[in-house]
């Protein structure tokens, strides 16, 4: 029984290797490998926008008023003047 399992496992491993390294699929795999870098600039912009939005939401919560966000740099300067 073990011998059959070893043979079937070996055949399955070789089949996966053949499929992965087949010349027909090389172009597709190269394109797929570049996908994380394709939208890098867009990802950076999205992260900046999300961070700015969170900062604005946090400043509204600290202000205690929902009518307008507080400029955090101004609030920070006020705190330093008082020290």
C-alpha cells in the first residue's frame, strides 16, 4: 500500500512540475509575477488618501464638533505655546 502511495505522490509531483514549467505558461506566469508592481503608484496614492481621511476624522473627534475638522498642526502649536 505504501508503495502505491509513493508512486502516486511522485506522479502527482511530476505532473505539477511539468505544468508549472511548461513553455506554454511561461508568458502568463511572467505577467502574473509583475502584478504586485503594476499598481504600485496607485496603491501609494490610495494609502495617502486613506491616511489623510483618517487624520481628518480623528481631528473632528478630538475637536468635539462635527461641523469642521481642526488643523492638527495648529492644535499642536497651541499645546507647545502653553508648555
